[in-house]
C-alpha cells in the first residue's frame, strides 16, 4: 500500500508539472486550431489536481478507463464524478463511505460508457448501425456459405432409364433399330451438287444430276428395302444413354469419345440417330420420285407409308427435338403424296390407293398425338434433382454441384461474361445462392406449371390455346431482377432455347403440319370425286359423307376450309392469320416472294397479320 | 430495504424526473434527495445514478448545463427536466398510479 501511495504521489507530481508536449497531446484539435494549447483532455491532470483523496482518484481513474469512451467524454465523466466526491466531502461524508456507496465499479463503467455513447451524434449512431449491419451481413454470409457448402444433391431417379423403360420388355424381333442400323451406312454419303446447299437427292427429273441420283438410288435398293421392313416393326428400340445404342463405333466412329457419365444428364443424352433418320427420309422421298418416273405407283405408296411409320418411330424419342425431326419427316411424306397427286395426269393414282393414303393420313389429328413434352419435363426434373438437396419431402436447397452445373450451362451458352470481375462476383455471390434462388419446391412448381399449361394447350387446336400465362411467366424471368435470380436454373434452360421457351412454337409447328395434312386429305377426296364424276365438286360439302366424314376445319378460324378451282386444278387453303379470304393467294415475304405457310400464325390481330392465305394444297407442277 | 434491480430500473427514472420537476439539481444533490425522500428505499450510488442521468439525457428527457462555482471554482453539472421529460413524467405518474391501484386490488400492496 505504501508503495502504491508513493507511486501515486510521484505520478501526481509529474502530472501537475505538465510539459508543453503533454499539454499539446491532450489538447482538442478545435482548441489547437485556435492557437490555444489547453491540455483540457488530460484526465490524469484533472484527477491529480482535483484535491480528492488518492483512493477516490483511483476509483474514478479505474471506472473512467473501463468506459472506453472518447477522451472528451471521459473528461466530462471525470469532472462529474470529482464534483460528486467533493460535494460529499464538503457535506462531511467520509471518503470511505462515499467510495463504499459508489456501487459496483465494473457495472458503473459499463453503464456509464453505454449511456454516454447513446448521447453521441447521429453520424456516429449511423456508423455504429452500419457496423452492426456489416457484421450481420458477414455473419449471414458465413452462415449461408456453411449452409451452401454442406449440401449435396442426391440423384434418386435415373431419367434415362425412364426414357428407355418402354423397351424393357420389347421382344427383339419387334424392334426396328437393328434393321435401320444395317441400312444406314449405305444411305449416307450423298454429295452436294452446288453451293446453295442442294444435295444429289434434291435433283429432279430433267436435272443434269438426275441420272447420277438415279444410279445412287438404284445401287442402294437393298438398303431402302431394309428401311421399309424396319418401318413395319412396332417399336424403334433405340436405347438412349452413353452405354445404349449411341455407343456404336461402326455407325458413329467417334462415339467412343462421347461423354460417358455413369449417371448421365437426360438433357445431355445424344440422339445421333436423328440425323440418320432425316437422311433416310430424304432417300425415301427421292426414291418415290424415281418410282413415279418408273411408273411404279406401288413403290410410291410404300415409300409414303414408310415415311409415316418412320416418323412414328422417331417420335418414340420423347423429347422435343425428336418430335420436330418426326414432323419434318411427316412433311416429306406429304411431299411424296402431293407430288404423286400432281403427277396424276401421267401416273393416275387408283381410287383404292387414294383411299389408303387418306386412311394413312387420318391420324394423328391433334398436336398432342404428334408430340409430347414428357421428355422435356423429365429433363427439367432431372436438372432439379442434380442441383438441389433432397430432404425426402420434395424440399431442398441449391448445392455447390448444382451451381457448377448451372455455371457450365452459362459458359457453354454465352451467358457468362468474360469480365475479369466476373469470377470474383461469382465467388462472392455463390454461397448466397441457396438463399437467393428459388427453393426446390418453388422451382419444381414453376416448371411443372409451365408444362401443365403446355400439355393442356397441346390437346386443343392452336386457335383455342392460351399461351399468355406461359409467355408471361417466361417474360418475367427475363425482366424481373428478383425472378431472374430466383429462377436462374429455368432461365438458363430458356437461354439454351432447347426446352420450355420453344414449346408454343413447337405446337405451332405441329399445327402447320396438321393444317397441311387437312389440305391433303381434302385433295385426295377431291381427286377421288374427280375420277368418279369427271370433274371437281362445286363445294367441299359435296365430298361429305361419301369421301370425307366432314369438311376439315380451318385451323385458324375454326370455320370450314376453303377451296377453289384454278386452271382446272383444285386449290385448298385456310384464310390465314388475317382471317380474310384472299382466294388462295399466299402471303408474301418482305422480299415479295410468295410463301404458302407465312399466314399460318395464331393469336395475331388482323392488323398485324400477314396479308394472304395459308395455302394447304396447291397443284403446282414439279419444277427444278 | 433495497429495491431489486429490475424494479429499480422502472422506478429510478421516474423518481429522478420527479425530483427534477422542482428545478435543476446536480448529481450529489439527487443522491441525497432520493435517499432522504424515499426513506432509503430508492437510494442509489453513483454507479446507478449517472448512467441513469446520461440515458435520460440521450432520450431528451433531461438537459444538462455545466457551471463553475464562484465559491469553490469547481465545475458542476446541473440537470433539469425538459418539456419532453415533463410529458413523460405525467405519463409515468399515471402508469404508476394505475399500477399501484392494481397491485392494491390484488392485495400485493396495502394489505
């Protein structure tokens, strides 16, 4: 205690004799700027010159030090506590009692510090609030990062297996793929004949390339026959997936190098056969042309039938791209029939052939029979199971693997800017993805809702569909910043342009085929009528019910299709998107060139629709 | 009898504001008045009084001025009730009265 007292007195002596530098050090900036070296922030000086007994000084010193206040605030507190003790001493209270009644030092320091800080200015309060906010954000970020990096997806459903499920119990002798596979190598290798993209099989009779095309076809008679046999099989039998039919080095020499994930993404499943099916369809079309030249109507009929069945096989792919290839093949089938009808003066089609063709074309009648979005729905479900965790109740959060998968979509589809800042931005925001992005049920519900709308529309003629809700949803993902973040996985699909965004367009494609098919059915009936009566009927109703169960509806207006005779030939048409009868005159492109299908559009106002009709069947002479 | 901290937290500010209703006072004076007028029940040390005063100041319920005494040449801080503090005291008084009545009815006090 004596030692303490000596030290305290020494300190007092030093403190009362302040140097200039000491005063300088304890002078507020404001005073210094005014040229006054007041040293008024010197707490120690105030204490030792207060006249208080040393124990009271020590108490105040300890309390004030613990407050961690600014120096100016400490001075205020010191002055007040000194005054308090001196008032007590003046009132005759012993110092010991005053010290005893002071209360808990630590609590006093804490409470005084807190209370004085509440008196600080708005700017300081705002800075403190910001500091807390920053701390909160950092904590939130760290927790999000832990939450994010601790998640991993569990892939419970193998959608590739589901795609292949119909093949599971199919007997080998009912499968078409083994036969197509044998025929395909011989049907490849068609050479280009000009710079405009025409290939050898585009050559028509009279063309300088026609003899070469004929030779090419005749040398492949066996392969073409094999295709016809394959088309008779009820099931295609192409097994999808890396270890399925695509791994066939004889057909696709580089197939051993293709990605071979043990558990492949459905959307990444390759369909190299589609390109070959397109080629087979071109061969059949060209062979039908040759058959007409040879007067072989039976072969024309068989090729038309084969094309229809081939399109049915392609449809088994269950994904939109396969359906679209299937529609392309069906159009080639219509080309074969149309060309045969146009050639009826030279090679008349017998009534039974016309009826067979009509029966072949009678189905399908709706877009839902031509295509489905089942495969695409499965592809999205597959994506969702690969990017989210699964709690067993359909809920889950985005995972690091999922983020990587999404990033790979972005990189491969140009959605990932190459700015040097971008990797930093991605690194910083990635852990927040589970919080920012839609939850698994939200994303699932959003995608299922879109497919439900699409499926419901597919069952109706295009004119009766309502794609507004669908389009609005897609639009909101593009425009709303919140939706853009929340539904990034689906948005990336839209960006890919493969799935979802094209569903309404896909139905319109199917509807254009159906419209042309309607026209062809009418044309076949008209030809039968002409053969029976020597002339075309005055109205399409004359075909009902003997040759048609009813006049097909105009797929744009819902009214009956239109028909007129042009130069002794029948012309069948829809009034088109402008709903105005232009007597079968096709709408024209901006270049002025007539385009028979340009007016095949839906949900357009008459003012914006192209002027002209949608020509469904036109007896144009075959030209080179 | 000493009041428990939780009760003191509610009663202390009202008691101090009531003492300031009569005019401005300094810290030591308030300690003595609280002790004397409450019969020692609301006696509080510096460790309680000054944080309480600083909090009331931060809320704008009291205001302070520092004056150096000509006699002692010592600075001393005087506190007074602001208009906002007066309104708060009216509200506090009503609440304490209601509380007192309710506690009386329940037999917690006055029984």
